[in-house]
């Protein structure tokens, strides 16, 4: 075998090595993307579970949630602020999931249950009244989404 044949063989083997390296890197990136999405979704679930649990474990907050949902305007000033921050916190979490879905960090099916929960929260008269006061605090694209959802 001549030196030129060895050089050609070496070049061919290097090319094959590069192809395998690219394939390996692509698989690693794909697996990493899955792990990042799973972690992002777990954080979303934990976040929504935390706010739900905080409301559920405190009888006064549960009562405020019910009264505020019925008629936001009948709450006293402090209760209106509490309800507003409760709704604001919940919707900030929903806004995060909305944009994570828009940027394909989360899949559409991950957003489905949270979208339905958001729709249920926004179905109350009190939440819609409160929304009119806090709407400006959200990204316009998300605000339009909530308007359609609460429609």
C-alpha cells in the first residue's frame, strides 16, 4: 500500500469518524432537550400545585377565593388586594406556561390541563372583574388569550 493510499484511507476513516461524532452529538442534544422539557414541566406542575395547596390549606384564603370569585366588588379593600394578588400569582404561572408552549419548550398537550384550569378560574364573575383591573400587568399576547378564554 502506497503512502497516497494510506492518506486516502485515513481521510475516509476521519470522515466516517466525523459522521459518527455528529450523530452522537445530535442524539445527546435530543436527549438533553427531552430532559430540559421534562424539568420545565415538572417546575410548572410544582408551581401550580404550590399555589393550589397554599389556598387549600388556609380556610380564610379558600373563603376569600370563593367570595372573590362570586363578587370581587363586594370584598373590602384588603380582601380585594389579597384576591388580586392571588389571581395575579396564578395567572403569572399560566403566562409562563403559555410562553413556554409558544417557544416550544413545552408541548401543547402539557399546556392543555393548565389552560382548562385557567379557564375554570376565569369563568367566575369575580375573577373577570378583577382581571379588568390587572390585565395591563400582563404581556398583551397573553392578555388577549385570557380575554378569549374568559369570553
